[in-house]
C-alpha cells in the first residue's frame, strides 16, 4: 500500500512541537506562570489546616497522590519555618 504524504507531514509537526515544548520548558523554568499570582503563605496554611477529607480526596483525584504529598510536605515545612 502506498504511504500517505500527510503521515510524514504529521510526524514532522509532532517532532517540531516536541522541540518547541522542550525549549519553552528550559526558557521558562522558574518563571511565574502567565496571568497567575502566587498564593500568599498565610492563605495556604489556613486552607491546609482547615481542609476537609472531601477536599483532600478531590485534590488527590485531580493532581495525584505524589504531587499532593509533595505540596503537603512543602506547607508543613513552611509552618515549621514560621514557628
């Protein structure tokens, strides 16, 4: 069967998108996300301390256990530095 030229075009586009994604990742590492303000530490600690089990379950489903555990650890470290 004859190969479709659009398959080769698609492969080229996917490859270039990968290059661009890698370039953006390197260039914007450590840069504040676009149109986002950082969450104040006081708000973060207050929300963490008053979080219900339903809230925790929701964020674990949304972001995954590993990311949530890392964030919880970061908040606990922040609390220890403030004492």
